[in-house]
């Protein structure tokens, strides 16, 4: 029996894991779809520029990042249903209005929606962490990472394809209502997110919010800076080569590499540190800077993808080792904010490098950033031991 089957079989045999993985796919599909539909809607239905669409995305992203920690703390204190129910109501009311609002009120609605987003990512991950013993968490979280990749690839692709022939208003409304339905499903199932069933007061932040936790957040933010920069760099390189029709193919190679890397990481018996995986991500991203032509770039992007999902999964896994069970909701909220903030910074930083030096230089810059942050983290953590 292959090693990866041997590692995944006992995890998949747990009913709570199967339920959480399937639910994770369903819950995340509308999440990833809404973002791209808002961009298309602002540009087409509202007749605004891509800059205006970027501002709308920034407002939504910032609101999600601001709301995640305090809502995570509420999860620790009051449980899933008490947090998800108000979010469902807000998403229903605001979501029903978003497709029909002019631009400025749309920004306000996106901010409210972001502050009260249904915390699907955190809930699914907390369920998986709770469902398996500590030595199986990496495998369970890797399964979740693979499902996340599939949701991120399928949802937007379907949305863009359908939006070319349907009104974006009705497509966006359908996606927003699907998000509400996903929230209702989460509320009905009431997934276990803590080891003990009875909610109690969260533990003091002083017991876990320290240098090690902040180092994890810095590494996680760097991961998404690199991923965001890598994506826009690939687009820039292909546009520079006058081959924009191959953007989808090259990004698909990147996603496949991430799926392979995530599957391999979940099957590993040894546990690399988050900083080591960030270093690996930087080293595997660097070859894209010297790739010439679509074929070479596709191969380089596949290699770059090998480090993506392992680094993302390792960040969540690292948090579970330094944060007590009753504080994981808030900790995962801060983790989500770090990931969101890194993603928001990556594209404009890469854009500055692309405008000055081109797409290849942006690839190199992202790789160097990952290596520098990883090495710094390794040195600092060793010095504290």
C-alpha cells in the first residue's frame, strides 16, 4: 500500500472528518465565487474601472480581516450557533441588496458583509482539529487544503463562464444566497469545534499571545504575500510575452503543483517547521524568475506550487501547538487576518516591481522575501531556545 494511502486512510475513516471535508467544499464554493463576481459586476453592470473594482475588493478584504479576531473570540466563548446565526441574518439582508446598489453604497454594504462574514474557514478547520488526535492533524488539515484548492479553482471558473451570458446582478445574488444557505447548513449541523462540549470563558491571551505566536502570523502573512505576488507575476510575464490566452493554463499548473505538494505533505511522517516550509516556498518560487516561454513557465509554476499548500497548512498546524483549545477560535481569527492582510499586500507590492522591472523581477522579489523571513524566523526561534 502506498505511504500516502496509509496515512490518509485512518483519517478519512473518521465520520467527522468526512463530513467536515465535504461541508468545506460546499461552504467555500460561494465564498470564492462572490469575490470574482463583485469585480465583474463593478466593471460591467456599474460601468466602473478596474481600479474601482479593486477598491471594492480591498474594502471587503479589510472588513473580513478586522472582524475575524473578535468573532473568533466569540466562537470560543459562546459556540458556533450563537456566532453563525447573526451572520446568517446580516448576509441575508445585506446580500439581497448588494447586487442592486450603486457603487458608493455597495462599498458600505461590502464592509458590513465582511465584518459579519460566515466564518466557514475557521469552523471547518476547528472541526478537523477536534476530530483527530494531534499526530493526525497535519493529514486532516492537508485534506482540507486540497478541498480548499478545488473550491478556489472550480467556483470562480464556473462563475466567470456563466457571467458571460447571464446578468451579473442575478449571478451575484445567487452566489450570495448560496453563501447564506451554507451558513444555515453550518448552523443546523452545529459542528463540534472544541474538545469539551460546554462553552466556557476563553483563556487569557497572555498564555498564548507571545513571540512564537507572532512569528507564526508573520510567516503566514508572508506566505500569502508570496502567493499573491506569484499569481500577478505570472500574469505579467505572459502579457509581456503577448501570450495572455495561456494565463489559465499556467495558473492551472500552479494549482496542480499545490495539490501535489499538499497531498505529499499530509502523508509525511516527519514534521517540517513552518519556517522551513516558507524557505522551501521561496526556493521553489525562484526558478520562475528565469523561465522563458509558456512551457518553461508552466513547469516553473508547477514547481512553485509544490510549496504553497504545505506552507498554508503548516501555519494552521503550528497554531494548534501553541494555542490552547479554548482560544483557537480567536487565534484562527488572527491567522485569517494575517493571511488576508498578506494577500492584500502581495499584489500591489508585486505591481510596483512589475512596473519598474517586469514580471520576472517580481517573481525573484517574492522568492527573496520568503527566504529572508524564513531564515530570520529560524534564527530568532533558535536564539530563544
